[in-house]
């Protein structure tokens, strides 16, 4: 029996355990879509290829198993931003392009584009299938590369003539690997001598700090990170922008390792004698490992699961190649050897408490804010209606920054959430609705609430159609301050006139848009209207919008990274 290349592709993904495909259906991809239909793999047809990519990214981040984004050649160009977002978070999405004909490659074929070269800088692996009989091999290779070591997106280009051609259904089965099902990726085990050297540093430390990055999430080691913090009495911080590792209510978790957004992290890091960075990079957010972020009196150790990550962490005093989970197992064995006092943890907890109290005091009164909600107060109110099983999704510039601060405050007060999703390293606007839909797909019985800036919603709000189409109700809360507030505030501090330019929006009735699509919508113009509106939106059982008029306030990050007329540096 012979089957089309598209069917061969679908069967290969089925063997790998792919449970979800996202696409914008196109003629180039029809054989693959027929294959997914036959194999029983669900496909969601998104309103735009970028949306399909963000949905696949969000789904992959939550499940930690690759989802597929399938697009045509011109759709590939639309999907590039989502590829970049996945690359920043090291999300192992499988991007597949149904591309122009291989037989006439270079001759101006229909919609011909060099998708392989374009995708190469944004993926771990970008390749064209040049022989249909090797489709299962390419899929196997792509999966292994996506998940191994430093995970990340990959890209396969399947020419349309291969997609439509017929092949023996058992092609390639005579060659190894004979079993092509999903296998867990290999993990790096630490060299015993190198590990013992780092453990001795831990034993000698009096004020150690743990900073977790995305590598902890992809290795599934976040529970061990929390356990290490609790049992050993070491304060735990999270690298900004990356997947949340611990609940903010955890007694070991202090907040983001961000001096501007969470000032007590400056005290902890600069007073520490040992910093263990696990599964993270010494990038611009970490000042590339340099003082004054990390003082020269502090021993900086980077633990990463791949050589690729360690190469990025060249400035570290000590490097250790190890899966984050294996390393955390090792330091947990030091529980009875702890030399440092529990007072170090308690001191950091008192710093966090003082920060929470002072930050809440600093929220302007309604009189000072012209009767409009402060974005920090908005984020706190939204969390107050959520339970421990509900998800919070964040999207925007200042909306993101203020919401992160609110999450830390609410966590200190005991607020528990199912989880949190937000943009990654590139802080790309417009991912929020797609991520919220992905969260609802995986948590159908939970409430999924997105806090989105108005600019962020305008960047990716069209994706909400997928929520209606797939009957996946989410609640979108718009932080509506009438413009790109984060950018306008930078301009006002940099431009000699003190004005802002090209950042304002008209008064957009976002709530009416949702009603027109068949959902629930409400406009909130006064603070006392917010909580009742939120509860009605959740209880409606529909995809809903609560459009909240807010007053823009400069966030600590924008304040710290700009100074009026002299500069506007974002590093």
C-alpha cells in the first residue's frame, strides 16, 4: 500500500506522541492535514499563521512536549515572529512548512521562498526534506534535536511535490532506529570531581542564593528547586521573563532577580557569597555576569544541561555541566551538612515583607489618579477573584511589569494560582490571547484570565476568534490607558520637549468587539465596577472582555532605565 508524503509525515508525528497541531489551512499542506485527520491528531485552524505559532508555543510550554505549527510558504513568513518568541523561551515547537516544489527549486516556483535559510538563525535545526522516503528520519532527527540539551524550536520544510507524492507506507523500516516512538532526551550527568568542587563551595557558603532559569522548567526540576530552597534555607529567585518556576506564595521563593522590579533581589545578590545560577544565561538581564549586578566578592557558579548553554556563560567563576535536576538532587544531600544560619533566609523574607508593605503604600489614591485604577491595583484586584487552580496570563509592556509586581505582592499575602504565562525574552506583544487559549486547552475546568495592555491586544487580539471557534472560553481584562504607555513614558523622559509621539490610540470599545463575536463584554470606568464585572465575566461561561479604563503610571523598570533628556537605555 502506498500513501502520500503528507500522510507519512502525520504518521511520523503520531509515533512521536504529538497531541496537537495548529495551522492556517492551505493547499500546500492538504496531504498532511488529511494525514492528521486520519491519525486522529486534533488540528486547530487559527485566523493567522503567527497565531498558530503562538498557540503551538503556549501549548508546548505548558505540556513540555512539542506541538506542531504547520504553515504554507507565504504563511511561513507570517509565522516567523512566533518562531522568534519560541526561540527566546527555548520552547521545542516543531515548525513545518509545506514549501514550493523541489523539482523546480531555484526556478521561481509558486510561492518559492528560502524558508530553510530564514528559519536557521531562529531554530536549533532547519532542514529541507529532499527525499520523501526519509520523512520519518527527518521527523525523528527534528524531535531529538528540539528536546536534547538546550531545547528549542526546529523547522522542517516539506516540498509540495514530496507532500503529494506516494511512498510505501513502511518505507525506511528496514533501517535503524526500528522503534521510532517518543523517547525521553538524554540528560547530562555531572562529572563527580566537578560536582564535588561545587558542593564544597556550597558547604563553605554563609549567604548562598539560588537563581533558576528556563532550563529548570524544561528539565522538570522546579519541585526540586523549591525543595532545595526550603530544606537548605536558601532564598530562590527567578530569572525575569522566563517560565515561572515556583509559586510566589512559596516560603523559599523571593521574586525576580531584577533590581528594579524587585529591589530586595539587589540586597540578596550583592550580599551573597555564593550565587548558583541553574539553567539560566548570563545575558543582558544578568548584566552578562559582571559587577555591579554580581559583585566581584561573590562566587558565581553556572549549572547548565548542555555545552551550548555553558558557552553563553563564559564569565562565570565556575561552570558545571549537569542536568538541573541531577544537580539539585546532589545539593539536597547537603541538608544535614548545612553551615549557614537560617537567619539568612529569614532576613530575605523580612526584606520581601517590607517591600510588599511599602509598594502597596506607594499606590496613588483614587483622588491622585483622577478616579482611574492604577495598573498595579488592577492586577491585584484581578488576582483576588482567582483560585488556586486558575491561570493568570500577562501580556504587554508596563502592564506586564506592574502585573509581575502584583503577583509577588499577592503571593506574599498567600495567593495561590494554578500557573502563570507571559511573554519570553523578546517580550513580544500580542502573545497573551494565544497563550490563554493554550492554557484553557490543557486546563478546561480552570478559569483562565488574561491581563493585556491595549497595545498588546491590538497586536494579537485577532487570535481570540480561535477561543470562540474551539469553544474555549477565556476572560480578557484590558488595561486600557489609551496608548503604548511604556514607550510614551520613555519618550517623555528622553525628548527635549517632554512630549511623546506616535504612541496614542483612540478610545477603542474592546468590549463591544467581544459582544459582536458572540461573547460577553463590559466597560469599567470606575474602580467599584471592576470586581462585579470580573465575576460576571467569569460566570458568563463565554469568552469575555472586561475593558478597564486605567491611568498610566511609569513602572520601576522604565523609571530606572531612562533619565530625562540625557538617555533612554533599555539595558
